[in-house]
């Protein structure tokens, strides 16, 4: 039977006495550390790539849904001025069960405030989304899912993070086109 023995370790002389220095084990520990760091980096990059792929898929699905509402045969559009400046556009397709809301020219809000959308029906107002913070430029399309009883859409200025119920008067209030 053959038994492998570890390679001999180097010996160093220090003041006449021999000192054993384990070159192989310190090198092995260093390589193991580098391998662990490389493995952790590979896992982190894999997670980032997976998240990016999922985000891209979500974005493409949202883009298709927005296009379906905008191109629906029953799509109706309403454009209104916002009282604080700028305008908002609502495009609704009852057949597609969707609504697209965009704005342009809205004044920039302080960091502690945000524009919030509301859908309003017989049961009152319910939050429908927050607008992104683009100064003066158009906000990205917000895809909303109005309920059958929703009759209006409103836009208010709320504390950052949004509110459960409107806390200010609407800066835009629009009747939704009937089905």
C-alpha cells in the first residue's frame, strides 16, 4: 500500500536553532481565501444578473401593456392642465381594463413631497401610484387598473412615500371617459 506524505517543509535557521516554516500551508490558505472571495463575487454577479434579467422582463411586459392600452380601438384620451403648472394626459381603454397616465411640465417638488395619483369611485379615493421625480420633463407612463366604478382620476402633492388618503386638494382632477 502506498501512502502519500506531504512535501517536506522548508527549515530556517535562527540563532542556531531550527524553525519550521510551513510554506505549503500558508500558500494553500492564501489560495483558499482568494478562491472564497472569487466564489462570493461570482455568486453576487449571478444574483445581479438574475435581478437585471427579471427587471428587464417586467419592463418589457409593462411596455406591452401600455402599448395595448394606447392602441386599443376603444382608447379615449383626456388632456388637462395641472393647476400648479404643466399638464396631465389620461388614456383609458375599458376593453383592456387599463389606463395610462403621463405628465409634462410639472414643477419640481422638494424632496419631502411627491406627486400621487388617485382613482376615485363610489367608495372614495384609493392610491394609484407615485410619479417619478423628473423636473419639468415628462413622467414615465404610469399604468393603472381602474375598477368598473371608478369615475375620476386625481393628482395631489403628498408627503414623500405617499399617503393612504389624499391630504391636499388635487392639482389635477379628471372625469374618466365612460365605457
